[in-house]
C-alpha cells in the first residue's frame, strides 16, 4: 500500500470519528448536524482519493476522479451551511438562499459525475493521477470561488458583531475553515492546470487541519458547547501511545537508513534509540498533561499578591475589579460576578462582572440581584463556605437544593463564595464554569475561600471609608450652616423687596426692567449656591477632566465668605497666572480645599489672615508615589492661627487625630488620600514667618493654553494616572 493511500485512509477515519463524536453530543443542534455533514464529506473525499492509489480495487480513475471532484464541490456548500448557522444555530440568511447553494452545487456535481464535461480522461501512472479537464472547469472553479467569498464575508461579519466566547469560537472556526479550504487549492486546483498531478493526494490530507483545530477548540474552549474532560489516566495512556509511535517510527527510520551497513552500526543505533525511549516518554507525557490539564497555579503567590493589592486600596470599585480579574485569570473561568450587600434595600445588588475570555463579552443587561431571603443567600449565611452547584444534588437533595441551583444557574455560576466579615455576609462572589470544562478541585475551592476572606475585608474597609467621607462632607456642611443660610437669605431679601414694591410701581417701565434683572440674577445666585452644595454633598463617581486650580479655589472660597466674615478672618489669594491645569476630579479637589480652608478659619475664632497662593514648580520630584511630571503645581494654605507643635505636624493626617476637641480627625486623612490618589503630596509645615501652612503638590499634566481634549489619562486600580499631554 502506497503511503498516500495510507494517509488518506487515516484522514478519512479521523474525520468520521470527530464528526460522530460532535454529532452525538447534541444531535438536535443545527450546528452539530452541519458539522457532521462536513466531516462525512471530508471522509468520502479522502476515501475516494485513497481508492486512486489502490489499483487492487480495480477502480476506474475517471469515475473516481469525477466523484472526488463532485464531493469537493459539495464540501464548499457544506462550508457555507456551517458558517451560516454557527455558533449557536441562528442565521440571518433566508432558507431559500441556503437551499439554492446546494441545488447549484448539485447540478454542477451531477454534470461532473455523469458527463465528460469536467474530466474527460484520467489515468494513474507511477502513483500519480493525471486528468484531462473539459469545458465545465470554469463553472466548477467559479462556484467554489463564490462559496469562498461568501464564507469569508459571513465569518468576518459574525466575528465583528460577536464578543467573548462566541467570538473565540468563530475565530477558531474561521481559522480552521481557512486552513482546510485554502490549503488544497494549490495542490488540487492550481497545480493540475500546469500539468502537475503528483500532489492531488495533499488536498484531502490538508482537511485534517480543520479536524485538528476543532478538536483543540473542543478541549480548551468548549467549541459548539461540548464539554470534554480528559482524565489524567487517559492522558497518560495517550502519552504512552504517542511515545510508542515515535519510538517505532525512529526504529523504522534507522532500519531504512542503516540497511546493509553492517550489524554493528545497526545494533548501536537500535541501542541508542532504546535508551532514548524513557526520556522521550517523559517529555511526551509532560507535554500531553500540560495540554489537557493546565499547569497548577502558584497558590501561595496568588494569595500573597491578592492580599497586598486588596489591603492597599480603599476604592471599592478597584477592589472588586481586582478580585474578579484575579479569579478569572488564575482559574480560567468564563466569568466572575460580584453581588454587594445593599444596606438600603436589604438585599444584594449587582456590583461588577469580568469575562475570562480573551475578548470581553458584550454589555448585557444587569442580571439583577438577590433578596435577603433568597435560597442561595440563606444557605450561604448558614454554611459560611463556598457552594459548588454540581454538589448540591448530593449535599442538599430535595426542593431546597433545586431552588439554590436555580439561583446559581440564573447567574451562570458553578461556584458561589460568601464574603464574610464577623459572620456577616457582605457580598457574594459568583464564579462561572472553567473555559476548559474541568471541574473545580479542592485547591480551587480553598483558593476561592481565601480570596473571598481577603476581599471581604477590603469591601468592608472600602464601604466604611466611603461612609467616613460622606460623614465628613456632611459635617463640613453642618459647620457652614449659618453661612449657607446667610448666602441664601441675602438674595431672597432683594427679591422680596422688589416684589413688595411691584404693585405700587407696576406702571414704571424702568422699575419693571430693573426688577426682572435683579430677580433673575438673585435666583441664579441661589441656584449656583445650591448646585455647589449638592455637588459637594453627594458622592459622585470619579470624573477626570482638566481642572483649573485657580478657578476651583476661587469658587470654593465663595462658600466660606460668611464664615470668614463671622470669624473676622481676612482671606488673601495670590494666584500664579497663567497656571497649567491638572487632570483630576474637581469635586474631590473641591473637598480638599474646603476642608483645609474651613479648618484654618475655625482655628482663628478671634480673627486672623488666611493666605492662599499657587505657583508652578519645575523639575521632577523624587517622591516614588508621585507622577514623574516635569512641572508641578504648588498650593499653599498659610494662616496666622495658633502654632501647632512639631510633634503634632506629622500626625495631622492620621485618621481620628485632631487638635480640636470638637473635631472628628477624619477631614485631613481624607484630604491626604484624595491628593495621593491624584499622584500628588500634601504636608503640614511652619513657614519662616511662623505661619502654619498646608502645602499641596499636584502634577501639571495639561497646559492651560491647550484644548482639554488633548489631555490623556489612564486609570489604575486604586488611583489615577496621568498619561501625559500633547501640545497643539
């Protein structure tokens, strides 16, 4: 038997095996049925090719060649049908058009088989099939070319409009079809046109690339929804078989190369090959195990890194994002999702999701949340440990177990992990199935439990920090209550005065015009004041934008005008002009200015001076946590209030440390966090004149003369990073 015939028989058998396996997993699926048709056509094409090289069968080369070309034409129709319904069975192509593809292919194939219009003569000489083509060849090639264009266009369209798992599956199908469909073209279509017929057997063999791609995607990416778990015992057997095949192949090669060279050389070669078998087997075994089973992750390193990252941030969104990314990357799961305890509603609301696929899933509607009395929530509070969905039938048989399973299935979760702090359920981590289809091992569950404990502490700390910031905002506004009332009362007095005079001077045109202007101005003044208060009091999601610090300070000082007048404090400002902008969240910086300035005014109840200056500093800073900008903006708040001892200056930014009996000790610590997250620094000092000063440095990343749209910024977990700016 010639080696081309043997290869083609093996290829056909492989196609039938994979096709039947895929079809057997879901016979009702249109995708699986289309794939079976493709596999059968591949196998028939390979078997017909093998028949050409088996003269003992007595087959007519003309008949075999015609049938082989007809099957190859049907292959392209099968390609089209598979692509149109892949990957989930849906299609946007009308049924009539899909049927038309098969009808046209059938007409041309019938003419190719029963007439000499495609192959007029054929013969086998020295294991080479030589054919003389007829006038049907252009139509044959044209049909294949149109099918190829349709396949590529439809695949690219579906890839463009897909995300996540769906996109990965389409990419694998597209790659497999491209390799299997385009590889035979040079050997089976182009070469025969130039009289080269010795490579026609290569075409059917190239289709094995498609089957190999499908098998790989089934093992690693659950192609067509097939979940295949290869046990370690099976993997060891496969490794042994592969090593044995390689070993016997080497023996055959040695025998062929050393035949007739003497017994000694042959014996030495055989002995060397035998000695190489054990290392070869070990290497092949390790490679097979790595292929079917992902190498174990470093448990200790993963937990250590997660602990450092989660404890280093007080940003809730950053902590949630890091947790989900770590779980998806380490365990290679389809997605991770977090439900956070909603203290207002009493349940658990959707907080964040991350996809484990290379391309993120399309934005989907929020999956909702869970009530406090849902079966899954109650069970997690009871057991206080991870729950695996596949174990519920054994662990908790009955209706309650099925109810918990329905809750987990709603979120597409295979594991639910409670995030507990002090026996209180703060959040629920829902982990989807592994991309490879593997089960969750004991080590996986232990890792999720440990990460859940670390994340619970981070979530609690972040929420407490948010509460502290909100409390500090409200406390600051409470201290400004008298000033706010005064600022609102003044314009109201003007409006009331004009309103009382209006009946008497209604006919006075000048009075009415003045009245209209005054009322509009004073109402706008109240509206701006209330807008500033709401913007300050309500915590907003960080919004990064170019901020002019001179303008921001001036606007914030308007809220303190009454408080400064009441305490007889003179506010002096000295702003550098022009001053570059900084990329920041304006509301957060406004909170910093308001806290520091209000503290200074309240520290001088008998009167004094608050001097606020800004200037531009050149040169890079040496502080490791600061942005390495070439320019920095310095803001100095200096006041003539009581002297603060040197020992207290370093502790002013510690939480709950205060030099005033009525202070909470949170304001300055929050200011320090905000400034640090903007990659700046803040410190307290005593000036040469003996004034108490708070000095802030912020990176100047956006020149004032530039368009704000040119300022670039990136976000990192736990902070803000200015990426730079471009001059116009």
